[in-house]
C-alpha cells in the first residue's frame, strides 16, 4: 500500500501551513484501516505512533512537495517507510529532558526496538523505514 500527498513547499525555517497537518491524521486513519484489513489490529498503536512521527517529521523538516507512506506485509514482517522528495537527511537527536522538540526519531527507534524490529534512514536521506515482526490474528 502506498499513499502520496502533496504538501506546500517552503524555505528552511518556514513553518508548514496548517492544512498540511491534516495529512498526519489521515495517515493514522489509513494505517488503522489497512492493519484492520490485514487482521493486524494488535499492531495498530505502535505503527500509528511510528507513522505519525515520520509523517510529521517529513512535513515539518522536509522541504519537498510530496510525502509518501509505504506499508507492505511480506515474509512475516511489516515494512513501513515515509519518504519526502526534499533535500536533507534526518538525524537522530538526543534531546534534553526539558526540550520541546527533537524526540521524533527517538520515539521511532524506541517503538521499533520495543516491537523487536529494526529501522534506518536511506542512503539518500529522504526516507526513514522500519521493519516490524507482524503480530496478529491474520497470521
């Protein structure tokens, strides 16, 4: 399953317009529906958190015009990737306890490892992916 949305192009440091934020909620709904279809509803919470963080990061920090969410079930693993067509490479930050930002990829890493999976950033830097062992009544 692949879904691509158009987002407003911006300059570095410019805030995304409010209408782009709706794509995060739409991605969560898409994840819930797709996992339900695959009878993997038990994975809904961690996958929705991962997708929410990755889509938010792509919208807020990416400077491209599109964000693409890809999810595939293959060989007992759920593959999730979020890609944007902008320049730059996401980097794992270690935010201070009182920092208001900088925890998105930490949450993705924690959630992925907690589920027994792996995650990474593509060589080109525009895509963050994770693989999770598929768990649910559909297997």
